[in-house]
């Protein structure tokens, strides 16, 4: 039977207005101070924006540290808050989802009422086939509305969803299915990428063959205008057939701490790292952020998070956040370039009247590389576009300034993690923060996140000193409550190094105004002769050169300094400068902006950098590659062949550092001016001018030199061998 939630939390109600009213910078300070001084009162007030079946008895509880429980014993349903309550408030005909798919040439608008019809029926299908509250459901689908329907249908009945990228490799998919043990897997027949079609069913079949766990059923959505895939009798269910005979299902109340989803993120251990998201705190935080951070009014605005549903951004800000807030969300099945060109983002913004866009800096760089003057974008009128938010990786100043120039709106960087589920630092424009913060920063601490910079001895650092970015406990609502079936790793990874704090594992510093500058992962800080140099700072310096479209800096082993930075650079298409000249200029610029201490002297010019689907650069793999060590290509990498290209470029530019000359006269060779030092660099052929042929050079790994940046005279007695 349907249980109507209490009156708290009607769309645009008193609690919402109280927390999202306009104001100056002082409002942010007041809110942040209140969130630290009295978090229970602060978040209790924010929770009034959400509808509850049963009110909580305690706002905050730390019974099982380091975990924090929010809204203890309170009961709610996030699907009700995202869909049903807006219809009950007369918003049923408002557009909930704009589906824009350039890869299939499809566009559709879907109202809140239409979403409810699909979601409630799908919930009935899942229940009919044995899914109940607390069961897990794996979703393996592309960027289509049916993926969102499945997320919401699971939430409607209290099932825990785990959305895995459509097209994810079978081995990785298998390990996640074995770990989550889903009652049902929901998938689609095909995914569409630029220039190719991905067959999901063979990938899923192989995953199930490799793994131990077998789901009771596989529900398959056959995409329209494509061939129908055959069903495995007794196991597979056809989406359209099941929906045609489905009975709608009401919302099931769940406790605030009930897991909404498991989101697997990259881990260094063998077990998959499944972030667990509690329902109540997540609903409260997401709804609050839409107004307070992103400055949107409830129920009015078209919002677009240009991400993938498989990432945390997709969960929080394609699906749940905008729908909780009563906004219209854009679901985009395309790319920033190639679908069909670098004008794609501008088209979507203009056609759908998007007010705010959230994307990754790498998407902006891709557009800039293809269309440096944004000529394709100039044909579109962006009159409704107000703000561009970027996150997912560091946004260099050059990309930030280019974005401001071509989009003609404030561009605001902010920072968060899969574990937190929402921003840790941001320009909270709904609370009066500046829309023109200093370049290079990622915002100020979001209320609830008491961010500090500590050294390795837990001493607080002064302004502008690079250190470990940590958050003083308790974490606010919406942060993860654990790792699925691995609470020991949860405690060890995030809370043991700095007791009383959450370790973000990122490095950065704060300025005197409280702006955070996230420089790199702690592992990406390069130790150059005892000096800790941020890879992110060097990247920003390199990217400020007009010829460089993209860049990744990694540490290369050096016998004298321990490590030296090596930049992997992608040049813009329209430049007429030689690589040698670009290298000289960026070396000089890094020397001026960071100093000689960085010891930056070399770059590798490549056609493209490997990136994950969310735009992150796999720096650890690149670091291993340039140092000649084994590396793992994670399944989230969009184009693994790029690693092969970089290997080829590395081989072309690497010169052995120590050689023995055979059958050669007295020769002076500038050994390895690039600084590539190796004890076993292999065998090379060098022209032998005295004989007009090639001399075979053999490496003796026993010979070592302190520096690889000098000329060495090596004379070996001639032989006839």
C-alpha cells in the first residue's frame, strides 16, 4: 500500500527557501561556520527539503566510527522524492529528461509523469521476478533513458543498484558481478560509439562464463531500429514484453542508512572497490547542492551534466540531483568531438536552452584542439546559458580562460571524489560566492566539509604550502558509508593515516582567502632531489603555451635526482612551430614559473593521451611506461591503443646512456641529451663515419655515470668482432 510521506519537503517549500536565498559572500561564511559548529542543526534544516515517511530520531550518530550515520531511524524513498512528489505538486507535465543522442540521431523529451509510468512498471517487473528490498541489481547499459529508469526503479523498491559502464570489458564486469552478486542483470542489446557499435550481450555472456555468480535473470532492452538479440531460455527476459504486462509498483520506505547503490571505482588491491551510498544523506545533500552550489532554482532550469551514468557525476548530477530538485536533466549520448564535430556541445546548449553545464576539462581541451577559435560554436545562440562548471581533474588556467572567452559565461572549477558523492570544495554561487574566483583554484570548502592541509606528521600547514588534503570528521550527509563487503579496507585506506580525518589522497594547498588548489594525487607528487614538485603545477605551466593542447607530467627515474619530470604533450593542429622550438619554450617557461628546482628539461610529443571515460589521465600507468616498467591498462580507458603509440614515440627518442664502442675510432658522442637514463638500454646502431657503415654498440650495464647531460669520450680498443 502507498504510504504518503509527511509534509516536510514539498518542492520549493520553506526549508528550501531558507537555505538557498540570494546573498553576498557573508552568507557563505555564515553557512560554513554553522555547518562546522552545529552540523546536526544545519543538516537537520536542510533535510526539511526532503519528504520523509518517518522522521529521524537523531540527526547525527557516530556509533561505529569512522562511519557517520545521518538521520537515524528516518524513513524515506529517493524515487518518491525525485519523481512522485513533483507530480503530486502539479509538476507532472514538466520535462524531466531531455534525451539527445547524436550517435543514433534521436531526440526526445520525457515528462515527470512519463518517467513515473516507466519507472513504476519496471519496479513491478523486478518485483515479479524476485527482486526485493536489499537485493542487488547490476545495470549494464549505455546512455539511454532506460538506464535511468532502472536506477530509479531499483530505488523505488529498495533494491541496491550497481551501474557498470556499458561496453566494460568482460573480465572486469565479471569481477563486479561476482562481488555484488545481483539477483538480476539489466542490459541493452547494443551501445553506440562514434564509428562503431558495441555488442553488449557477448560481453555479458563472457563475463558470466568467467565468473562464479549467476543471476536469476537477465533483462534485455532491445534498442529500436537494430536487430533483436536472441534470448537465453529460462534466464533472459525481453524488456518490451515484460513492460507490456507489468503492474505498477509503489515506493517502498527504507531507512536513511539503507544503501542506494554500489559504485565500483578503481582500486589498487585485487578486490573491486565498491563505494556504498546511503540513501537519506545523499538525497538531502544533492538537493541542497543544486541550489547552494550550482545556484539553480527548483523546478525551473534545464541542467546538463555532460558525463556518463557509470561515473559518480552521472549518478549524482544526471540522475538523482536534478530530479530531486525538480529540474530538467539532459541525457546526452555523444562526445564533445566527433558526434559529429567540435560544435556538438554548443548545439546541445542552444537547442535545449541549458542554463548550467557541468563537464570535465578534458572535454573542453578536446573541443579546443579540434576547433581552436570555436568557429563551429559561434553559429549557436547561447542566450540561456549562465554558468559552466568543471570537475573530474585539474583545470589548467589556459583551458579555463579559453572556456570563458568562447562560452562567455563564468567558468567555475570545483573538486570532489567518488567517495564523497558531491563537491568537497566549490564556488557556492547560491550562497553568494564569487563567480570570478582566482585562476587555478577549485573553490572554498563546501559547508559540511572542514578541509585542512596537513603534513605527513599531521601538522597543519601555512597558506600556500603543499601538503595532504584531508577533511576533519564527521563527513557530511551523502558521503560514502563504507566499501561493499570490505569495511576493513574502508577504515585502512581512508582513516588510518590521519586519525580523526578523511584522507582524500590528494595533494594541494590553500591560499589566504581559503581557496583550495588541488595539485595532484599524493602519488603524483614528484620528488626531485628531495624537493616535492606537483605534477599538476608543471602541467599547468606547460599548458599555458599556446601550441600545447593537452599534457600529462610524470616522474622519470634519474640516477642523480631520484626523479625528474617528463611531459607528454599533444600539440594543437593549427601550429607551425617545430617540436624542438616548443620544447625550448616550455622548458624556459617552467623554469621561470616554477624554478630551476623542477629540473624540467624534456618532453615526449604524442598524438593523443590515454584517458578514462570521465577524462582522467592514468598517470601511474604512464609513469610505469616511461620508466620501462610493466603497467596495467584499466578497462575504463577509452582507447588502449594510445599506449602503443606512446611506446613507439618513447623508443624513437630514447638513447642509451652507457655504451661500449666496437670497431669505432675515437668518437665524441653527446650521450642522451634527453636525460633518459637506464642501466640496460639495449643495443643501438650509430653511423661510423670512418668506415661509411654502421658500428654495433653493446651496452655494459656495469658502467654508470652521475649525469646523462654531458659529453663523454669513451675509447675502447678496436677489434674485428
